[in-house]
């Protein structure tokens, strides 16, 4: 049952106006329940997990009155349309709001975005690189994950059998399947790696909707032409509750993106004790420690990715050492609690 809150007692509103599942949706579902342990926060969204505290859109007129015990609320936006919503509520409804925006973009903002951002009372960046693209100061708060949810496999052979996978060394890429995500680079690298290693397989799992369906079809065709359809697999996407098992089944995880805002998949894989090969985009250079938890490679280049995968797959001791380092690295630096506390600290600078 959805946990709807009395808006009169809510200090912070986190809007999510997008119907389709997205990175923002996943962020809110992870972090808001943890934030709610310290202060009254609720999401305003058409769809979220039932565990997330929420208010209804029909409650919006009540924003004209401040919450109990505070002179104003905080409206925490993560997209342009949500920044605009907060600005309009403050101007038209005269709602007593302080506006916060989280930026994950790693490129120069459009004039429209800069116009909206200038009207925020505080700005959060998800990485240092993201902060460098802003024209105003921001607080860097990197995403965290629930390291207890992502665990190394107690018995990898048993886990592979349960997932219906043959006993190979598996390299995985989880996430949306499209050119921007570099899925083709991963597939091309794995074709080269798997040809010389009959005990190695690859898993490509994610969504390919709309025009990206054709992109996926070309990748499947490349794999068939290479004679590797039995070892480079494209299983259907699974619910988030099942992804920890798929990470734990891997020997190496790859984040092959050509562009990324942040990207939590390397953190999830590392929490499962899996070393990561990631491209030098997004926040990946701030997540992966080369030589200790995995490797960084240039985006869009098959050769360097192939070389790093071969190095890790051919050295079991190195994989094991990096996997243990990766797990400890996430547990020390990228917890959900640290993310939630840092965001709440930003709120407290605005709440008297």
C-alpha cells in the first residue's frame, strides 16, 4: 500500500513528473526512504515503489501554506520541467518554497536550463565533473547504493545453475541498449575475447525500445555471424529486485558508455565483488580506481576494452583481488546513507 503523507507535515517535496521508469525514478526510490529517517520528505510522482513516501497532485493547493513548524518547504527538482514547476508554484500560487536542483549533466547547459538554474536557491551536482559545467557554485553529492542488497555470490556455480547459465566465466553489461550506451563496443570487444577463450561468455541485458530495437537486432546478427550465439547472450531485462543475482554471477562487469550523467551500475557491480572495466565518461573516473577496483578505457574504442578484459579474464588472482577491493571501496565511500545525509545537509542550510 502506498505511503501517502499529510502534506501539512512534509518539509520537502521531491517531484518526478516522468511516467516512464528512468534514472531519476531509480534515484528517488533508493534515497527518499533513507532521507525520510531524518526529516519529513515525500515524492510527488505518478509512479514510484510503494515504499516511497508520497503526496498527491491534488495536494498541491496546500503548498500555499507552509508546513507545520517551518516558514517554507523545499522543492527538490532533478529535471528542467520540475524546476519550472517549482518556479511557477512560487510565483503563481505564492507557495513559500525554497528551490533545489540536482544536476547530473556533463555538458554545457542550454540557455533555458541556465535560466532555470539561476532561480534555484541551492544546486547539487552528482560529480565533480558535473559541477565544472555549472555557472554557479554547487555541492557535490555522489550517488550511493545499498551495499547490503548487492553481495558476492556465496556459491557462484549454484547461482549460475539457478539463473540457467552454463559454467563459464561471464562478462556482463547491464543497462539500456543503445549507441549512446556503447553496447556495440562491448559486443565487438567480447566477440574478440570470446573467440580465443571457449570458457568465456557475455551477458547483454537491458531495454531497447523504439528505434533502438534495430540497433539491438544488428548486435544479435554480429554475434550470430561470429558463431557465438550460445555464449554471447541477450536475456530479457529483469526487475530491479533480481539484478543483484546477475551482478553476482559475473566475473567482470563492463560499463561501455559513450556518454553518461552519472551511472550507478559500476557501483552495483563492485558491491557484488566484481571488478569493473568502465569508460572515462560521466562519474566513472570518480567511482572506479584503476589498478585497484578495475580499469578505465577510452569511450568508443574496442581495442583498449578488449585488452583490459583479456588481462582480467586471464588472471584469476587479479580478478579476485580487485573484486574484494571493489566491494570494500563501495562500502566505504558510496553508501545510500552518505548520499541521503549529504542531501539533507543541503536542505538544512535552507530550513531555519
